[in-house]
């Protein structure tokens, strides 16, 4: 893909922005949960791992070496796995309380998917083999 680097970087920015937006609303306790603000729950701070992984993702996108592209695929897959974990665990019903999914949780999934697609199809120019030409 020609613009995969820019798609990946835009998705990384979208991921960081969506970690600050609401993920779920628990109506019975009047709590709005985002990736960085999970007060009143035992979810921890799931967005901090996204921030950590996104830092390595951006570095690997910017380095024009084949090892960086391969490492980026692992980093993006780890990020997608963490996003799926959050998508399943955080809005799960507990003791009859079913949280309402908000747009931030969907944006995390979408951004993680775009980051994975950009890592699968990197914009890399391979050297030409002069013996077979």
C-alpha cells in the first residue's frame, strides 16, 4: 500500500484520542469509564498499555528497515489482541449490571485494526536482485 505509513500513524493518533473518550457507561453506579479513567471499577488503566505499544509502533513505522517492519507486525498484533481483550472484558455484564458501550471503545477497535493493516502491508522498497535481471 502506498500510504500505509500515514494510515498507520493516523490510526495511532486515533487510538490515543479514543483512549481518553468514554468506553462504557455503568448506569447503576453513574460511572463513565474511559481507558485512562476507570474510577469505581477494578479494570485498572488499560489505555496505558496502548500508549506503551503505540510508542514502539510509531518508532517501527518510521524506521525504513526490514527488521523494523517485522517487529511492527508483532507490535500491531499485540495491540490488536489487547484491544480485543478490552472490547470483551470491559463491557461484560457483571452481577446483573450491563454497561452501555460508547463510541470510544469502537474507535479503539477501529484504530487497532487500521494499525494492524498498515503493519501487514508496509510501504517498503525491496532491493532489486541484479543476477536474475
